């Protein structure tokens, strides 16, 4: 067994190799002047391989590199038994919302599967549909424990504290919220979301009998892209008397002015896992936690 890192492995490949006691190889990747990608595995590999690549930024280049990496291993006589993709791009289009749309997540997963990969390990997949598309070998690692540890260690949140509520911004985030609330032994709430058919404006409402007045609210979501979803919920919670608002999100893409949007909405802290290759300027709003140990735990269950 060997671990091979592609160009956007974020150092996770090296960490996994150390944790699991497996040899690590860095693939050679270059881009031709016309933009095409070249991948070479510089060591003879004849047995099972775990291939690491995150897919942001940029989604298209990193995915193509991944496909070529799987082929390169195969041509040496090895086999990519598992690929670790901390952030799986194109996941949000997981169904046809409008007739005639392509389902990008289905396409990406079908390609990886057809190249002979048995297991795909990812952090916090956007929807259960992805497992349907890839099959049994799809391993979705939800970092609830990681966030709970961070919150109790660094944000003085105590397990079982009735003054803390975990918030799911919508129905899609309910599983994440319920897992985090179990780890922290506190309640969770799914916020109701209504969109005005004419103006497109979004309005939020608490389920009946729920209040966050004076409480610590922990919003949980999978992705912060433009920051709009989380910023809207944070403002809503602050307007309704929430004391501290902390956001935990698995993937922080922070597109455009996302960070200032979050700051202006009243968010006190944003905790993300290191799943994408962006360089965050040192900023006291954002904390990054390392998912390598969690990924290693999942790999231990599937590798011989
Ligand atoms: C939506 O379904 C996702 O779970 C996220 O809430 C969404 O992608 C976040 O995007 P943005 O930060 O642009 O609002």
C-alpha cells in the first residue's frame, strides 16, 4: 500500500502516511503551455494505492489531474483502491432542478467509479444522493466530533449546556446539526426558510416555541461559498436576541467578499476544516481545524 499525493493534496497525504505508517509519493504534475495537464507517478507502483486530491481551487484542473492520476497508477500495474477527496467539487448539482440540466455530481462520480476506484473518502458530502451515484464504497466523513472538540476546547462551550443551540440553516443541514448536537449534548433547531415568489427575498422563521434569546447559537453547514446563506441566518439570529453566533462549516471557499459579509452579519467565529487549497490571510474570525486524523480513522476501516 502506498499513498500518492496530487498537486492539491493540502499536505493531507503526508499526514495520512505518517499516521498510518505507509510510504508517501508525490506525483509529478505539470501544465502544458496550452493548459493541458500532465501527470506522472515517478516510482514503480505495483500494489494498492490511496490517491489524495482536493478539488478546489480550481475544480476543473484538479479533477482532470485526479482522473489522470488514477490512470497513471493503473498503467504502472497498481490499483487506486481508495481516493481521498477532502472537498468534492460539483456536488451541489445533485439532481435535475430544471428539466434539461446536467447532474454534475453524477458525472464526476461516474468517471471516478469507471476508472476502477473502489472507495471514495470525502468530508461532509453535500447530499445523500452522492452515495447513491457512487455506491457502497462512498465514505462520507462528517466532522461533528472535530467541531465539538474545538468548541468545547476553545470556545468555552460546555457539553449539555442548555444555553447553547445548534442551528441548521435549512432541512438539508439537519443531519449535520443533529450529529453536532449529539456530540455536544445540546438541542438543535432547523430554521424554516421561505422565498417570496415575486421578489426572490428569503424570510426565516423559528419553529413554534423556539427562541435563541440570550443564547449561544452554533450554525452548522457544509459549505461557505459566498457566505450569503450563513450571513443571512446569523443576522436573523442576532435580530432575535442571540448572544454569541458561531459558525462551523466543513468547507470554507470564501468566494469574493464572503469574510466581510460574515463579519458584518454579526458572526463571532467561523470554524472550518482544512479541505480546500486557499490561503487565508491571518484573520481572527476564522479558525481552521485539520481533518487528517478523522480521514485516517475511516481509511483504517477499509484498507487491509
Ligand atoms: C446549500 O445547499 C449549501 O448547503 C450551502 O448552504 C450553500 O452552498 C452555501 O453557499 P453560500 O455561502 O454562497 O450561500
